[in-house]
C-alpha cells in the first residue's frame, strides 16, 4: 500500500478514502477535544462533536481489519458547570454504526499539577475507549505483563483455605478467582488502569500524549510488521511508538507544522533505533503499574 510508513497532510476522512478496506491492524488516536485549544488547531463545538466525528469513524471502520481494534483517547469537557455528554453520545452512535464498545481503559496521570476549582477537583485521568468490529479480535496479553509486585509476598505466602480453591463471586456475578494460581509467578496480567506521566518532553504540540500510552496498546493489539493508524497524528507519537516496536505506521494531520514535526521525530527515532533495541527489555515494563 503506497501510504504505509508515511505522515500525510490532510483531513483524515478524505485521506482514508484512498486506503483499501480491511488494511489496518490498530487505530490508536486522540482527536481534537471538543472546543478546546481553539487557538492551536481549531476546536469542534461540544454539541456538534458527534456529528463531526461519525463520518470519520465510518472510514475507520472500513479500513480496520475484521480482527483489528480501535482505541480512542478522549475526555468530556466541562460546559456550563457540568460534564458534557458528547463522549457518552459518541459511544451510543458508534454502537448504532456497528462498532462494539468492548472495553474502557483509564489513563491515570502521574504528574498532573495541582490546582483549585470551586466545585470539582483536579482532573487526573482520561478515557481510552476500545471499539471492535467483532467479538473475536487479536490481543496479545503476554506482551504487557507486569512484575507481580510486593503485594504477592504477603498475600501469596499466607493463603487461606478459600484462596486455595476457586472463590466464586458472593454476589453471583460469575467472576471467581483462584489466588493460588499465581504462586511462584514473577509476572501477572495488568489491570485496565495505566498509570503514566503526562508528556513533558515534547513541548512543540500542546496535546501530545506520552509515548508509553500508544506503545502499551500497540504491544497488546499488534504484532511486528502490523499496520498502526493514527488519523490525528499531532506530533507523531503513535508513529514513533510503532517504529520503535517494529510495526508499520500511517499518520494523518491537517496541519503542515505537525506533519513536519512528526517527520522530524520519526527521522530522529530511526537514527537512534539500534540504541532503542538494546534498551528494549527495560522499556517493556517501564512506567506501567499493574
Ligand atoms: C489531540 S491532537 C493529537 C496529539 C497526538 N496524540 C500527539 O501525541 O502529539 C489532535 C490532532 O488532530 C489534528 N486534526 C484536527 N482535525 C483533523 C482532521 N480532520 N484530520 C486529521 N487531523 C486532524 C490536529 O491538527 C491535532 O494535531
């Protein structure tokens, strides 16, 4: 495909029309948030957000492979003293359009700075909403395992009788657990909360996310040589994460300066790739708390 490993200038809805059906393994993106940051790259009004997004989502659906995943990083803003409902409405419209709302992850921001608001506290998390085309999708859980952690020393050394057999849920939810299964293991599966610092190193884009965010999802939902699409690429973070992990990328942005910024970062990453490869083991679990 001629667009592979490129950052393309344009509106993603238009650019994607040239991309074949079922060609992308993972879509990972953070679109412009409703009405925010108007001065930098044009906001979309909260009331119009869903209508603005859905034609783009239709193209995402078409280009995503049947077993691929779409991760949407988004957060509802406060309008007139309450949280606007555009994210909730978006999820409902996505379901009407055929998407499955499979899961939701939380990005818990490690280093957001303190503040005082009259009627709420500092906003310290964002949503990462997982959409799929099918119930069976590709997922490589072993790629994101985390060290078992200190809790295991106390908990697993003192197993009660209940711990030694499967403990069925008391409320009849059907979710049981068998704690003893985890004795002697160094790594466990993570949970759905990612505890990561906000981006500090990249000051050339006002809304860049930390590279560990796309990296974690790229490892979870793709294999080497798979194609990762970020239709709102900004400073190129998703593409950088993709090449660091040996995946292909496709990035799109309406702003020339962000296309150039992405290409500069990608060039720099390619030059440093051998060093990145040497540090790969350490990189694997850094900054992700289970
Ligand atoms: C929240 S930022 C993405 C930041 C990115 N995750 C990063 O780490 O730098 C959203 C980006 O979408 C771009 N954008 C806005 N409307 C677009 C459209 N219709 N098609 C493609 N890109 C668009 C903006 O220029 C902006 O760079």
